[in-house]
C-alpha cells in the first residue's frame, strides 16, 4: 500500500471517528440519540423522511459520514503532493484545513443537500462544531499525512541555489 493511501485511510478513519464521537456527544447534550444523528446525516441524501427511517437509514448515514471524512483526507493528501508546506507545517495547515472543511460542509454541502435549509448563526454550538473540525478533522488528517507519507512519495522541497562562485582576481 502506498504511503499516500495509508495516510488517506488513517486520516479519514481517525477524523471520521473523532468527528462522529463529537457529534454524538454534543447531540446527546441536547437529548438527541446517536441513531438520530446518523439518520440526520442520511437525510442529506434522502431528505427529511430519513428521520423516520430505521437501522438501514442509520447505517447509510454512518457510511456517508465516513465517505465524507475519507474525501477530506483525499483532498488534503492530494494537495500535499503539490503544496509541500501542508506536510512541513501540519499543525497550522491542519487547523486551516479544518476551518476550510467546516466552511465547505456548512456553506456548500448542507445548502445543496435535501435537508431543509437553515440560516447559519454563530451560537455556542456552531462555534464548538467549528472547533471540532479544526482539532478533530483537519489536525488529525494533517498530522497523519506528515507521519505516514514517505519522503519519496512527496515532491522534493526545492533546493536553494548554490552560492555564486568567488571571482578570481
């Protein structure tokens, strides 16, 4: 298995698990069960009728969640092949990627889904969700990309030019 594929699988699975655990915990504080969270995720594809679905709809939601998390890892690892700073500075770049991924999900994916649209507001819950994407999605993907991609699997950093030769008098 190539180092990039290892980074994609590890990053996507770790980020997916951490994000899902956060979603379960934060929803649980509001009285929402893990099953309802998974059916909400499936609702992005099936629409509001997913709320009434059973275990098969929850399983679809679980699958969709990990497809999205793996897609995020694919995007980061692929970009790191052309933008080496993503590997050299994983903490900064991972946090920025988490913010970008949060924005992508909330301002592009969710509005285009079959779920009823709702206006984004800066509440404590949305700020916690943003923080979870920074630290539980972007950061693990970036750190695992750095750890698991071999130097030979990534483009070499440009070498500085040699110093000019001294002039002979």
